[in-house]
């Protein structure tokens, strides 16, 4: 290409195919599949561990493989003492996503296979990361609130452990089942921003911890994973369904961004929304907090009418986490506890078929001009 030719350019890389993957397909017509399996079938019947195995290994585990994989995750949860000590040094007002990002980065040198990027070593490191990300969230949260981390209960699955490690209560079977479904919905979403960040980092042949650190940093933003925390702030502000329309009309008139709406790929609805909405309805009945889902539904109705924009999964995830008694600042970290499975699967795939990801930019600066050579340059 000569310097006069303008290359094709798509702001925000919208619609650009930036790589190949066999892990996940997001269907713009409200569909989602992991390795060829429909998310709706798995959300209902699978465990998170089964889905994580599928994403990492390409096929479903048999009974024995699932047992081994689940035990490996359960026994890899404990954090090095030095990492816990570092979390204790962080200011009390540190956002849990910042604790998580720092914690993931600090775990790197403790992994004996850090610089081995072979397929098998990457899968082993993925298991450690999936296990330890959950612990960084739960132990980090307790430390931040002046409490000691709780001892591990290796008989609990990752979903059950997320509840138990926060407050010491062993969750009920229905809560674990519900959390499994939520984690399955969040586990992967092809080239979303955090996964792409992980793949860019991995493509330099940096290690999987470096890639997952980049992914955590990217997930935090409110246009991506941070939206499920922001959505709860919005719902708290609205308070009751009868206030939703007026609140939204005012926000739209002021050209505000409405959290939990819009998506880069889905234009006819987010495949995960119907399942998350149902969970929210069920929780509303169980907890007596039946206002949240009708507020979301009213917002959906008005957004469709005014902007033709669909809700995304984060709108409904926000009240779901609240009704499960998680504090809103843990909404995005819980998303990470699940998405780490997808991030790791993508890093394994990237390292297995690596080519450096390095796009071009469209230069919009000044034309070539003579440097005047002022004496100021020498200061
Ligand atoms: N609230 C209000 N307007 C929105 C909107 C929202 N949530 N999402 C998109 N729009 C509007 C934009 O303002 C833009 O309008 P314009 O053409 O008049 O300028 C148009 O819809 C296209 O949006 P754009 O931001 O260009 O789409 P995108 O593909 O770049 O962005 C998101 C996708 C997800 C970043 C965007 O929809 C958004 O910011 N949503 C809110 C955050 C969120 O929920 N994130 C979680 C995603 S799963």
C-alpha cells in the first residue's frame, strides 16, 4: 500500500474479523454456542466445571474426567501467603477488580510452569487460574472488610465455594444450581474486549498470567464487565417500576448512556437475557424483592420504543446478584470468576496457533514538516 491509499477502517474494529476461534460463536440473531453446544441446553443442565472443561479441551468430559478436573480446581484454590499479605497492604477502598487484577499479576512467579507455553502446561496453568481467581475475589473481599479468609472446603464446587468463602454459610442446593447457570452464561463470548486483550497479550508470547491480567484490567470498564455494577446503581436510583419510564426518558433526553443496554454484536437481543431474566423472577419470588425485574422490563420496553436497543445480560445480572446477597462491587469480579475459563481457553488457542496481533492505524496527524531546530530542543 502506498502512502496515498486510505486503508479500510472500522472505528472500534466493529465488524472486523480479527482472528479465528473454535471456542465460541456469538450469533447476532440472539444465539450463543460453546464448542458447538447451545448455551441454553448447557445453562439448564451442565455444571460450570463441565463447561470450563469443554472450553479448555474442546470436548465434553466423561464422568471420570469431570471428577478429576473438578477435584483439580478444588485443590488449587489456596493462595500463596505472600499474595494474601499483598492484598492486606492494599487500601481499604480498593475496588475488588483492582485487587483481582493485582492478585492475578502477583500469582505469576509462584507458578512453576510460568514460561512454558506448551498446550499441556497452559491447560495446567488454566486450572490454577480458574481456581485462584475465585479465591482472590472472596479472600480479597474478606481482607478488605477486616476479616480473615476462611479455610477451603474442597467438597464444594466453584459455584458453591463463591458463596461459602464470602460469609461461611454453605449455600443451599438451589443457590448452587443458580450460580452454576449464571457462571455458564458468562463463561465465554468470543472476541469481546477482555478476551481480545488477553489474546493480544498472549500473541507476543507473554505468559497466561500476563494475558489474564490484561483481561481483568479490560473487564473493569463500564462499557464491558463494569456494566453489571453500574446497572445496579441505576436500578437503585429508579427504585420502583412506576418511576422507570420517567427516569429513562429524562436520561435519554440528556443523551445519557443507559447501562445494561446495547451490544456490539447482538442486534436482535442478547441470547443470555431470557435465562437471566427468569432467574431474576425466581429470585424475586424467593426473596420477596419483586420490584427489580418489572423495572428492568419497563426499561426494556421504553428503550425498544425510543432507541431500538436491546437489553444485555448485565442489566438482569445486577439484580440477580443483589438478590443472591452479593454486594454490587462484586458483580464484575463474579463475572471474572466465570470468564477466566474463556480467557484461558483463548490463550491456549492463541499460543497453539500463534501469530502476533499487530494491526495498523490510520494516521491523522500533521503532514511531514521541517523540524526548525530551535535551541529549546537541547534543554
Ligand atoms: N444507551 C444509550 N444509547 C446507546 C446505548 C446505551 N446503552 N448503547 C448504544 N447507544 C447508542 C449510541 O449512543 C449510538 O447512538 P448514535 O449513533 O446516535 O451516536 C448508537 O446507539 C450506537 O452505539 P455505539 O456506542 O456506537 O455502539 P457500540 O457497538 O460501539 O457499543 C456498547 C456497544 C455495549 C459499548 C454500548 O451499547 C454501550 O455503551 N452500552 C452500555 C454499557 C453496557 O451495557 N455494556 C455491557 C455490554 S455487554
